[in-house]
C-alpha cells in the first residue's frame, strides 16, 4: 500500500504521554511528536509483519505434521 503525501489524520494521545515523548525527542532529528509517533508505529508494524512472515506453518499444518510423525512412530 502506498502513502499519499499530504494526507493525514488526527490521533489523540494522553497529555502525560505526549510530554514524555516531547522529552524523549529533545536533541534528536525528530521535529515533532507526530513525526516520532509515526516513526515508532511504522517500525512496530514492520516488525509485526516480519514476525507474521516468519510463521512457517499454520496451526493446522503443524497438527497434520505431528499426526504424520506419530503415524511413522517418531512421536508418542
């Protein structure tokens, strides 16, 4: 999915959290709380997508494999 430049939405976060973020980004390249939150969310989503890709077998596939190994005598 591609992003369209200039299209944004507003997300509300608690003021104490915004203050913590503001302190965290002091002296960094982040110019706003929004830019930092956008960065963090992109990183989090990318990490989650990678984890999903790493799942080799579905639970159903795993059970079929276990049943087959039991049938062959490799599992009790």
